């Protein structure tokens, strides 16, 4: 399983979700996409987007610099 990370640290809401949606097609089914974002709404928006789009929300981690990192597994 591979994880692709997208850097959305400086993007305001709703840009992290827009970038997630744009990047998902480039990730193979079964692989993961990690969204790194300081936007506080991303903590709620990423899991909600996964529910609406039928993708798996793996959870929240921390990037090497301490920024929140939201991990999504592509299931379809």
C-alpha cells in the first residue's frame, strides 16, 4: 500500500477538500491519500467527504512538522 501526501498547509477552507477530490483519481484503489492541512475545518470535512464519497477515512496523524495529517484510503 502506498501513501501519497498532498500539502494543503496554507490553504483555507474549502480548498483542502477540493485538493483531496482532485488528487483522489491519481491514487490506486487500496492506496492512501494524506491531506496535510492547518485548516481547523479539515478535521470534520475530510471524514464527512469520505462518508459522502464512499471512501475510507483512516484517521488523523501528525506530519513530521506537527501539522495535522488526515489519511484517506481509496476504496473505489
